[in-house]
C-alpha cells in the first residue's frame, strides 16, 4: 500500500491522496515523502477493515471502505480506490453513493489490452448472479464506458458463451442474448452476438464482452495465470488488476485483493483518469437518455427459469 | 481431418482408424497413405453430420457421430474421436454407450500442462448447468481420472471460485463446496477447498479443478487466447484442444470445433492412450466402490435455489 501510494504520488504531480486506514501505515508513507510533497497527503485514521472472509455487509459498520466512500460523498475526495474485499467495496459504494436510476446491480469493468484495441470485460465480480436484464443493462454500461473511458467509437458488444452460433450456452445466455440484441446501446454501439473466451484477449470480434461476475472474475485470473505461465504478459500489457465500478454515484476503482504496489498505483491512475474525464457522470448521462424499462428486471435476483 | 488422421496413423504404428464420414474425404486420406498402410484404415460412409448450430438431439438421427458411437458399442472400434458439436457428441455417447451408474451428467475433462504437473479441469462443456451434487460427482470423476490417466498420486481437488475464503462465490459454489468436502474421493484424493483462475495454469493448489461446463469452456478458450497474445504457448504446452468424456460407457474424446490437424492427431493419441490404459473401465470401477447416494442429486436439473 505504502509503495503503491508513493509511486502514484510521484508519477502524477497533480494527485492528492486521502489515506484511510491505520495511522502507522500513513506515517510510513508520509515519512518516505519529500517534505515539500507532504501536503499532498491527508490521513483519516480508521482501524477497522472488512476482511476478505467477512460478509460484504460488514461494510455497513465503521470501516476503512465505508469511511473512504463517505469522503467522496461529502466532497472531501473525488474517487475511492480499494484493494480490499470486492463485495464490501461494492456494498459500501452502493449504499454510500447511491445507484443510478435503472441500475440495480453495479458492474465491475476491467479493460484488457487486446491485439485490436482495448476490450472492456464486464462484469468481473460486482454482481455474481445477474439475470438477463442485468446483463442487458451491463451491455449499456460497457458500451458507454468503452466510448467515454477508452475513446472506442461505435463499440461492438458481445455476449460471452461457449460457441458463436445462436442458441449456444446455458439458460442465462439463451435468455440474455435476445435482451442484449434488443438493448438500445449508447454511443452507436452494436450487438455482435455471442463471442468466446479467445475474444477477450484478442479483441477481434468485440470491444465490450458481457458476462456474469463469477465467470468474468475467474476468467481474468485465468488469463493472468496463463501470462505468468507463458513467461510474462505481452508487451502491450497483461490482465489488469484494477477495475472500474459502474452504476454507483461516484468514481470507484477496485484493485485486486493481492495487488502489489504497481497494481495499486495503476488503480489510482485509473481513478484519476476516470475522474478527470468525468467518466461516471458522462456514462450516467448517456444512460439517462435511454428508457429505463427497456428490459424488465424482475427476474434479476436469480438465474431466470 | 485428412491431415490429422494421416499424422495420427504415421505417429502410432499400432493405430487403426475407422473413418465415419463422406467417402470422398476418406478416399483422399487413403490415397495419401503408403499402399502398405492402407489396410489400417477402414471407411464407413455417412453423409449426414450434426452441424454446430443444430440442437444436440439432432444426433438421435442417422449421423456421423451416432454411427461412430454405434461402432464402439458394437465392438467395431475401441474409441470415438469427434471434432463436431460437443453437445451432439455427449448426447450420442450417453444414448449409445449408456451412462455409468450414479452419473447422470457426463463431464468433459481437459488436462492442462501446469507448472507443477498436469491439472485436470472439468467440466469444459459436457454439462453446462450442473447442480451441486453433479459437481461433487465430477470431483470423484476428476480425482480418479487424474490418477488413472496421468498417474497423479493423491490428487488435490479444488472448486473454482472468485476467492479462496470459505463462502466466496455464487449460490452454486456455496452449495457445492460442502458437497465436495463430503465427497468420498477415490485414489486418496483430498478436497483442498476453493481455488481461483490462476490455479488452472499454475497448478500450485490443485491437481483437479472442478467447475461447471460453461465456465470451464470459456476459461479454456480464454487461456488459449492469452497464450496466442503472449506469442505462443509455454514450452511445456498450451491449452489442450481435446478432452475426455467421463461417465459414459466407452472411450470418447471431444476435440475443439476448430481443431486443426495437430489438434485432431493429439485427440486421437489421447483416445489411444486412454483405451490402452482402460481408463474408462478403471475410473468406472473406482467409482463403483463408492456409494452412489453420497450426495442427493434431485436438484441437478437446475442451479440449486
């Protein structure tokens, strides 16, 4: 944490950090900074953190992640970056910053540096069990995010499945495919149908790949493992270890639970990039232009029958 | 197909092929063989094949895959290798060869050459929507298969999820974890708990990774895509493009739908390896020693509520 925060402060001269956590960690960081730079770091001492094994709703109590979210809500910070429990961060952000109209289930979007340009993979762990209507909403989020955050024009949106042919997949995919085909995608986005696992790394078929948060999470880690096996990630970059939380009222970035200093620094850089572009506000405004009832989401609490 | 079959015949002098398909494809293959070798190839002309976009039950009619399965049932061949529709092959094999007692849903097992020895990933597409009891049965199949086919001693069996901590995952994983923990694993296998995406490539935590067929299939293809991005698979081998179908009464290997000649030859070699070890019979016998009612499977037709 200390090394990652130091790296971020040194890389980005316009960055200010509000550190939420144990005071001794903050002291270590401030002690390592050039005295002239110390005014760029503020500390909010909080001792209780939600552990990886805790239930996400533990974030309802006083905790580092909840305090960080409240700082954004109160205007004391512009963005939250957390490498803690994903579930706790999603819960704290949804409760503390609110969700956008029409978005009941936020999505974590990870951007992979594919051969043919960036691929936005969502969800990578925000919503583990979406229904088809949630996947359709995530398609809207992904198309808008690819355009706003990564300047992808007319994003091609695909639904991840086990084959390209219509009808391939489990029930969730079979019911979601028509919902995605009917989704009014923003930014001249278009639905390109089913895509496969290769397409996440190669990017030939789609700029945005939609899947449930369980599959997206294990996939991202499998790709990371494959790069480690192959002797390191490709030159244009490996699997990201930071992802943007879309659908909540603020800029929130979730880093990998095992993030190293470089991962944390790139998560902070992502948060700064998104905030400077007002990505959250712009994506939200793009979605506000779309009728919220384009796909009923009453089945969203479970895999549709 | 022709190149793959030729490669297999030339590599393995003890191999005999029964080709089931259009006669002109068979003629091309036989024409390319040394005349002294032609007796090693027999042809069963069948014109109708189940297409990738067809429903798997199309295999109930006269088709290449059904004819190939019948040849095994009738003792005219020892194993089936198909690069056609996975669903059609699974359906034809289950109907034509029968399923083992206690195995309602067959599993496709793929073996990845991980850093610390082979990792058996199952299911990679045999059963897209298993319940927890099916995952527990697949854990038994995987442990026995790792031992019999790959000589793994005391296989460590993990359940793929989004984190290592108990309780991580969607409802299927949360209900399956106790079922796997209670499963009487053969071959001194032991359940090691939840594992993550990395573990499939690295193999540090588990020798057998259990997941649903949807997730396993997209994962395997994502790993293949990542190796392509990284400039090629690692020296010990990439993602396999052939998998063994476990739980049906015979040796059945399913190759990737986009298998090239090398993939097809390695699928044929896998089938020969499994048949020579009597892997199907040995795995089945190992499971016959286990009470079939160790986990109720009445919820197996859907994700458990």
